[in-house]
């Protein structure tokens, strides 16, 4: 009988999760574990049904190498993206793929209730068998707002003030709950499964009801003293601006670049043009593409201010990649050239050299993928959940042979 360290299993699972498919040699290199530790860990995971062999690859030495991946059915996660105007729910495989989705709009004049969350979780689990439901391991939540040290969430757009979200969800479902801010979960999704793999210094910025940013520096997420780092929307980019931000100040990026901010600026310029509703920034984008002057002015200003703000962050942190997400994904053709132009103009040449600026390729599922990815990584750090994941299925008992009775 061999012993397997929890630390070995965590490292091996992390590499397999982020690389999706890999070889034993690559796991040894990535984890810096010795050959015996990786071999024992993989043997345990394969026998538990958590890892499977896809086949074998030839090697220069003549020995064939096993090609390995995590079994996506080993466990499931529930994911919820509380992005503001609607709630998105997902059932995620163990690998973070979203298997079933559900969206539930809610009236912003009323607080988001627990009944809405429970209904969404039930909808995405409807197709699961009883055995599959038993493998639902935890809930990952991507939320907007701030969380205090008692894990209570304050989110104006959700109608919550010091709301005990994790406790209420755990009591209602019986599942562990892992929480991450909207920007953080999306940053981690890009880092683990998106275009920022193997990237230790990058920035993720999201545009929606607000403007937020998450930063990874030297492979570590910047969170700040109280976890409030990333309030990019409240960077003052225009001291002479007259638009007042929700925080009460003027000159904030969010007042101009957020989706409601762009709609408001357009309606003011166009004298309440009935073609655009308060919650439909995509209509402003469509008008800008058609050459409508007021819409173009709004997009020009938003792209300029966003680019200037990102140039300031780039000069401060020297990243190798900036990823744009959120509602700008509806209009990368409009925003990316404008943002890049301002970054080029306001970033130091040595910092600009080698810096890539891209729109996220993960689409609008990124909040769900990020929540599920957060749940995976936090779950394997929890000893009880890790042991539940990697426990070996019981071996079937052999029937005893009985001697024949001769009459």
C-alpha cells in the first residue's frame, strides 16, 4: 500500500485542470514533484476515476507516454453570475465546461431574493440523474459589490446591504459556497482557461453596470488591504467633467465608460432619442456603426477615457497583457482601436513594447466559467472536499464459491 500526499494531488489536479490534456512528464515539470510522487498521485487519481488515460504518444526515447486528462464527470459545480440586470446560472463539469444554462431577469427595484437563486439552481440540475446530483460538490458565485470580513455582501444593483449570501446559500442547499468578485472570477477564468494561461502579469477590465479591473502581478492577484482593490471605475480621468458618478464625485471613469453612463451621455446629446432605451447600450453601438454623430461622440469619448485609464495602470504595473471584457464584447470593432490608440499615446515606450491588448475570447459565459473555476480551485484546497473527490469507489465484493453438494 502506498501513501499519497494531499499536496501532491492538489498540484497534479491543478496542472491537469489548467492544461486540460497533458503527459506525466509535463506534470512532473510543472509541479516540480519527483517522478515517484507524480506516479503515485496519478495512480490514485486514475483508480478513483478522477483522471483517465486518453491514449499514448511516442517519445524520442522509444517509450510511449500516457496522455492524460481529468474526467469531466468526476464532480459538478453550480455556478451563478450576479452581473446586475439578470442572474445567470450554470451547471459546470469538473473541468469547468458549462453544461446547462439559465438566465433569470429581476426587477432592480426589489432586492434579489434567495428564492430566485434556488429556482435557478434547480433548473440547471433538472437533467441530472440521482447519481449525478450526488456528485454536485459546491457552488461558485461571481458577484458585483463588496464583501466584508464576515462574508456579507453589499451590492447596490442587487439591493443588498451586508447580506449574508454565503451563509444563506449554504443553509438552503447544504453545499459549500465559494465567493469571488466579478472582476476576480473573470481574471481567474482568463488565467486558468483563457488567453492569459502561463501569463503572470496581466490586467482584466470589465465594462457593465460599472467599470472594474483585476490585476495579476508576478502570478499573484492584487486584492488590497480589505479586498477592495480594483475600483477602476472611480479613477478620476477628467477633473473638468460634469457627469456625476454614483459615488457622488465628478470625473470618474465609470460615469462615462460604464454601459449606463454611455447610454446617459447619448440621451443627453441626442435629446432623449427614442431609439435607445436606458438599459440597451448595444443600440448606441449599432448607431455608432451606422455613423450617427451623437453615438460616435459617445464611443469616441468612452474609448479615449478607458484607454487613458488603462495607460495609467500599465505605466504603474508593467503588464504583458490587458484583456477587455463585459459589454465591450458587443463592440470590439469600435472599442479596441480607440483604446489601443490612447494606450500607445500615453504609455512609456519601454512599457508599451511587448504589451498586448485584446478582447476576451471567452464570451459572455466567462462569469459562469470563472465562478466554476473558483469553486474547483477552492474545493481542492478544502481537505474534506478533496477527499470526497479522490476517494476510490468501493470495489465489488467477489461472490464466495460454495462447494457442490453431491447427492
